[in-house]
């Protein structure tokens, strides 16, 4: 008789199980996730108001918005609805928190002008999309490759997410709806691009085959 549909599926390796556990843990909403992103937003917000690129980039060293995006990427290729739900909750709560802190910073320093660093994140273009796609692919590759630092790649990805969201909050605090919408479009475009690129890399590394895993493969 012909082999069943699961006969061609390669067995799940221990490395794949470990990667899945790592991604699932990083995608959950947690106290460290909220604290680190709050601190990153404060530093990014002041960097934007100071018109300091160095401060904005430095803030991203402690940001943790990469985890939920990687969770979304894996959930899309793996068909894992629980991981998808956890990732969406973490990303939505995290993004909302960043915007809220941005509004508070903007209101507290209402006398400071809109800087070039802020304006630069209200005008998304094709170059931003390319950076986000490359960042997403790099993040996924670093996750599945033991020889690459995930932390360094996470900084690059967070740079494409936290500053635009902080910009949304600051612009909203000034009543600049058009600028805020431009920054949010940049964030949303970067989020989708990073997730799609990461999904492609994970799929290419065979993680879509885990969809047929046994119930005890957590």
C-alpha cells in the first residue's frame, strides 16, 4: 500500500523543539517584557525630543518587541493558534503601552518642539520597508542559528518598532493627527514586513513540518 500522508514528514529534532520553546516563551506577555519596553520607550522618547540619533538607538538595546513578532511568524507557518493568540496579545499590549508612555512624555514636555528625528518617522518610504524585511529575515535566522546573537538582531528590529510607536504618542499629545498616523503606518508596515520575512525564513528551515507534531511535542 502507498505510504500515508505523514510518511514524508521528517521527525522533529530536539533543536527544533528547543527553538519552539524559546520562541513561545519570548512571545508571552510578562512583567519583564513590560518593564524593559517601558524603559526603552522613555529613553527613545527623550532621544526623539533631544533630536539625538545616538540616544534613540541606544534605547533599543533594552527593548523586547522582537519576541511577539517571532511568535507571530512561527504561528503563521506552524498553524499554532495558541502561540498566535499569545503573540497578538503581547504585541498589542506592548504597542499600546509604548504609545501611552509616548503621550505622557509628550504632554510633560509640551514646550519642546517637534524635532527632525520625530518627523523622519512620520514619512514611511520604500527604504523603511527594505530595512524591515532584512531585519525580519535576520531575526529569524539568528533564532534558528546557534552561531548568531539574537540580542543584536533584536536591537535592529526594535529600532524599526519602538521609535515609530513613541513618535505616535508624542504627536498625539501635540494634536498632530497626521504626523501620528504617518508614524503608525510606518510601525504597521515594519511589523508586517518583519513578520512575513521571518515566516519565510522559518518555513525554509522546515518549521512548517511541526504542524503534524504529536500531542506530547509542546
